[in-house]
C-alpha cells in the first residue's frame, strides 16, 4: 500500500528547515515559524505533483551531493569528531585506538565517498569497526551496505528500524521504488539507553521514534580537560514529519504517539554540541566557516538543539492538523 505523502517525494523537509534553524532572536523566530508553514505547503504540493517515474534526487536535493572537505568538527585528544558527509547529508567519523565508528551512510553510492574522506583525514577505512544509523531512510542508510563491504564493520541499529534496513523498504510505503535502499544486515540490535563501547569511546542510543519507528539519536561526551566537566554531544535522528502519513492511515500504527513521546523525552535536552544527519539542522556551513576562521568552539551551542526541537514540534502540530482536516474532507466527500 502506498500512502499519499510518500507516493510523491520523501524528505523535502530537510530543505525547508534550512531556512529556519539557525536564526537567533525573537523577531527572526516568528519569520522562521511562518516560513515553516510555507515549507509544509510546498511539501504537500510536491508530494502530489512529483512525477515519481522520473524522480531525480540530485536535481531535487543538490546539497545532498555537494562536496565538502572532511574536517575535525569538535573534540580533541581522546575524542575527536570528524565530519565526513556532504553539505546536505551529515555523516560523522569518530576514531579510537581500538577501531573507528561511522554514523550514517548517506545516499546509495556515498559509502565510497565516506571511505575516501576517512583516508583524506589520515585514517584507514578498514579500521572502521562499527557503523551506526540514525534512521532507515535512503538519504542516511542508502550507503550503509556499500560502506559495510568497504570496511568490514558491523552495523548496530534499533529493532524498530531493523526490518526497514534489512529489506531496504519503507514500512507503509513498500511499493514506492525510488525510496528503496540497498538492503543491509543488522549485526546487533540496541534498545533505548544501551551503550556501544569501543576503545575509550562510549556511544549511548536514545530511541526517538516518529520520523521512523526506530529513529535513533546517539550521544557521547567530550572531556575538554581532565578536571573539566564532560560535555555532551548529540547526534539527533530527526523529528520532522517529512513524507510521513500521520492519519488515515498512519505510516505505521502509533506514529502520532511516538512523535509525542519524542518531543516529551527531548524537552530538557541541552547538549553542548548538537549535530544531526542534515547539515541545515545544525547550521553546518556557517559553523564550518567560523571554525575555519579560528573559532575553535564554533559547533558548541547549548541553545541550538532546543531552537531546533521547538520548530520541529510546531511543524509536527501543524502537519497533524492539516492531515486530520484533509482526512475529514475526504471522508465527507465520500459520503456525498
Ligand atoms: Zn528521514
């Protein structure tokens, strides 16, 4: 069965959020909110108008394919976090003395790009031992199978996204061919709060469902100096509605409750460094420029996650109202 949203286009929300995430200040906040609703309108028209047979990801989302030199984004000494993605798709590399971690695989074909970026940074991709995934959508899981064969690493993911990763399909939209990913085997399933430990690095899984059923955010900590308090780093999964059907029928049973759960769980999160799988979500390009200009803590911003979460929550609430209204109208038109 194909739902009406996925039948058009999968993830344009990433682009919409770009306009709204990085603006501080009250005046700009209201601009951000109105452009958020414009974005939803755009998404809905895209999802009914897109020609699915000739759909071209690169034309629709050029930034996902736009080159970015890999660089050290935060951390020093024992824990360093490197960016190995494109301008639009966030992929991360964390080396340890016992082997390395990569978070997310990008689009199909981008596994190779990640491996090349790791090499450019002076590491061997064959030393990657663990692959983590934020969620099973083609723009974050499409390159995992390739990256797995290039590195020999094991893939660790949530039970909620396991079927989607292993089948390459989107639950509720199984027959939409252009959103299908190369299937990849999950080697270890984690639950909420479970830790993945390698060398001196601990990554903690937080299940933040809604965007997908097993949407997984990951956290770790930086230790700036031996005596300083540890600083939390968040790799957030997403909480956008994107092409998800919330009602009539839901993308998967319980999706609305899952979004509510995620917004409640994250209400007091204030990570020192907020990162995500789309560059726009955490203002990648501007922060990268600041870092290049000598601002070592350009990615440190304890307010940035809550700014983002508030926008996601508002957009979710608007989408729920809009989709519920639409469902009422279509039910009514069937009666007459
Ligand atoms: Zn997604």
